[in-house]
C-alpha cells in the first residue's frame, strides 16, 4: 500500500440539478487577508455587510461540541432542536442556545425552530462534521438561515489558504477560518472547502464538502406543541433503498505503457510500443465503463446491506508505425484487493467501509489503485462520507435513492479528476494525496 489508510472506529444516465463535477475551475478569485473574515463578523460574497442582514442563528464547533445560539423570536416562549436525519425532537426549552456533542468521524444535521403558538417557525439549520481521530481534515460547520450560510472550520495542521467553491458562488481564497455565503435555506448547492498541507511527509489535498439543502422538516411538520423525544414525520415519499456506487475510471481511450527500464515496473521490456485500454468517458452516473466499481445497496426494509464489486479487463495494444492500435492481449486484475465491509443497518441508517487496492495487471503492486472510504448513509437521503485516495485515475462517488412513489433521485457526491497518470506509482514524487469528507 503506497499511502496510509485512515482506519475508522466503527449511488440513470440523466444529469439532475445536483450533478456537477467537483473539480472546480475558479472564476474571479477574491483574496481576503488573515483576520478579515472572523466568525459572526463577516462580509458576504455579494458584499452585503453583516449588519445589513444579521443572522438569527450562530454556531461554534469546538472540542467535539456544536454550540448553537439564536436571537429571541417575538411571540415565542419555547424553542426546539430537531435531528433532521431521524426526525427526533432533541430538545425543547426557553433558552436561546443548545449544545450538541458530536463524536469523531461523525456528522450531525440539526434544525432550530421557534414555538409561536399552534405552529413552529424555522430559525435555521446547522450541518457539522468532526473527522476521524488523527485525520488532517478540518472540523467543519455550516450554519444556514433564511438568507445566508456561515461556513467555519478548524484544522490540526497548518494550511496557508483555503479555497471555497460552489455552484453559482464566486470562488473565494481565505486565510482565516470562516466565511459567509449568500446561500439561504432554500438553496440546493454543494459547497467545497479545500486546502493543501503536509501529512506524514506527504503533500496532501484536503477537501471538506457540505451539500446545502432545504430542511427536511418545515414548521408545519413540527407543530408548536412538539416535546422532547417526539418523532416528526416528513411529508415526503419514503426511501425504500439507497445505492452508493464508487467507480474509478481512466478518461482516455488509450494510455501509453511505461518504457522499459522506468521505475513504474510494468511488462514493457521487449521493445514493443505498448498501450493500455482506458474507459474513454467523462463523468456519467451509470455508463458501465470503469476500472473498478464498488456498489453498496442499503435496503431499508428488511434492514440489509447488499454489496457488489467489479473489475474491468485491461487490454494491451501495440501501436504500429502508422499509428494503428493492434490488440495484443487482455488481463483482469483480481477482486481480492477490493474489500467491502458492511458495519450496520438498522433500517434508517447504514454504515460500510471499503478498502481498495486493485492492480494494473501488467504492472507490479506498486502501481495499484488505492483508496479507503467510510460510508454513513441515512434513509432520508442524508449522508457522511470520509476517506482518501490516489490522484490517478478519476474517482467518482454517486448515490441513488429509490422512493416509494417509484421515482429515483440521483446525486453526485464527488468527481475527482486525475492529476497525472504517473500518480499511480508510489515512486513518483510529484503527486499529492487527497483526503476528503462530504456531508448532507
């Protein structure tokens, strides 16, 4: 294995609105000096000062706890905090604040309401992630009100600057630890926070992604008389099953084999101009073309997780002096290096680990495709994914929700494009690794 696997304690062919490539090409980048973006004393990307649209909900994620605070709402004598993923009322009381403990390698999504008599009014939403013990990923919180989202983070390792990107949001380079985005509760927008650091002597790219989405529950769902411990029912179709699919693929039709004597240790020593087959595609939800495929189907009834894995053959060609590609042979790598371990499924939440080290069958194990991922998936469409992978080939993660009304929702979680074909080798020194976490 050519990079450390973070061991944790414990996805139609159409393209919907949520489908977008998470390899962003920044538009006008605005740089903000250190200290210019301070939590709750910030300027939105649109240039509206905080004083013109002060948030009614703030949040601080520190030491494994998310501390929420809000302003009093006229006519309200009580407030409620609801777990958006389970529908449980976690707390009801008169205080203008609430603290939620969050374990390592865990994500929580909370909704805050004000009781205004016979109904409840939405104050805001908080989505928070705490990475695994020893991870370089930043603890990240996104607190959303009617008109904006405050993104804040803290990392255990130094990062010179962070880039924030999202659909319809101008890219932003930040030297601080928070930023305000003009995205309110009605936004359906994935946002990524990314930066570079050094982990165990290796250059590493860190990505923390939050999928901003409309709250699952409205004030009318909650009602003004909901009590601690009550379960709120959402007025949406039930998800019968959720499928998460991780594919690695080579976008090119052909890829040149390493020359004889190179450090990439492939069978290229007889002087022939060898080329290997790629998958000849870009992002697609279900193309059927991949190097490797790992599929987990969380069947919420009867609370069982089914796994399937696939490895495509690699064809080898000889390029003639005229440029023609002549088929020479084919080999298929073993599936033994693709290990899928379902951890739990209680009918509402399922967890699974994948450890992947699958080789190029004409090369030594030093050129394996390596990745690790932890999946934490909820019946209502929420999720938390964390892991790491090589920067060759392309990596994509998608999720399909099969609903009780017969419809199907497709979501792109990430699409990470390769950096360089040479990044497959553990001996190539110019490729950073990538660690990530994504939550909704």
